[in-house]
C-alpha cells in the first residue's frame, strides 16, 4: 500500500495523539475522534472510508458485524499487545490485519496506590474542604501494619504487593492457580479466597477479565469483608458484581471502594456510583500517562509505516 491512506485515531479523549508521535511521517490523511461513539451504527457511519483505524485499548469494540460493514478497512491498530473487544478471527477472515503496540504496567501500579492512599486518607473530602476555605474534616487511616489483600498475583499484583511491603503492610493473595511457593517468591502469603476477603484491610483486584473471573467478586465476598475495609479495582469492572457493590456501599458494609473500571464505560452520568460518598471514582485512567501514550502512538505510527512498506508488524493473534 503506497497510496495516500486515510487514518482514524479513535477515542483520543484528551486530544493528545497527534502531539505524541510523528504522524506527518506517514503518507496519510489523519482524523482524530475525541468522543466515544454512541453505538455500533454510529461507529460504522463515522468510520466509513478509512483504511486504517487506531483503537485505544478496549474503548471502541469491533465485533464481526461491525468489521463486516467497514468495507474499506485494511489495518486495525490497537494500543497495547491485545484487545478483547476486537474479533481478531473475524478480521482475519475479512482480510483486515490487526496489530498492537508496546505496553508497560507501571502506570496502573502507580494509580492503584494513588487510589489506596486517597481512600485511606480521605483525600477527596480534604481537598474539597480546602477549596471551599475549610480545614481538616476527617480522620484518615494509616497503612502500616495493616493487611493488603491482592486478588491476582501476576505482573501487576506482585508489584503492588512490593509497594505494600515498603509501607509496612502484611501482604496476602489468592487466585485460582496461585501456589504457596509462587506467593512466597514475592514475599506474599497465599490464602484461601475466604481468608482474602475476611482478613484484608485493603483488597485490590489484579486479574484479567475472562469467563473465570467475570463476576468473581459477588455479594457474598463483599459481605465477608471488614466494615473498615477498602476495595480497590483497577483491573476490569465486570470482575465485581456492580449491583452488589452499589448495595454494599449504600449500606456502609465496607468503608469505601476506590474504582477505576466499570461495567459500562464511559460510566453513565446518572450512575448511582457517582452519588455515593464512600465511592472514590476515576475514569479508567490507570494506564493513562504521557509516557505510555507515547509508546502507544509512536508504535502505532511504526506499525502503519511497516504495513505500507510490506514489512513485518506486531500482529495480534
């Protein structure tokens, strides 16, 4: 492909993509979409005629029926090495190449701790008080000597545990396949699922969304937590039963939840979670840092240039 192509950059909410990579190096017409599409029909209408789409992780979905209607599409670049909302098999059948970019977990690890600290020290209330001319309005909780529970001790969870130990926290973990030996390698004590929820003062979720983990945290698990506990989720919303979580917070059965991910994203403006004083919410920004965005968009430009030149690219299987 050597002719001038049409590229659409999707879901660039902060409108920063064009400043983080050299899009001018491509023989292309580039258009940026900064708002999410209303639905699949809106996406198809908006993206008709584009040869290349650059999708931001799991924001806009590309099911088979959407891909079939994008008859000009030849290359779909996803930021990150995988994207669960792209039907890669369907794309392959349609002759659409799907590729990814580099990725780093550090931003999500850092944001997890930003949420933990903010929830423990009631930062949203304290900041709001200062903005309004006030002073101290709450008594926060310390972390030293408390128990940090980690649901999923993988690449992110193990690093979260390392930071927890630096704060002087006792670290415990559970997941379906976690062994005592693996946990010990990270300085963590493996426990049962029941123990994870009953013993944790802070419980943070770090599992990949799959058939096994969807709905993994139910009303029963939430009900087993300490009333003083904080639940943190920077993984994926559907890991936790959102209806049960709202009910738990509404009735004050746990101290707080610090949540970055939701069943529906963007979170609807009238969603009940937004009105709960013990819900600390951010809009899936765990991975949203300038450094990681540079990796995403610079790699995307490299992928497109390689595709145009017929060179190897970072395929997503």
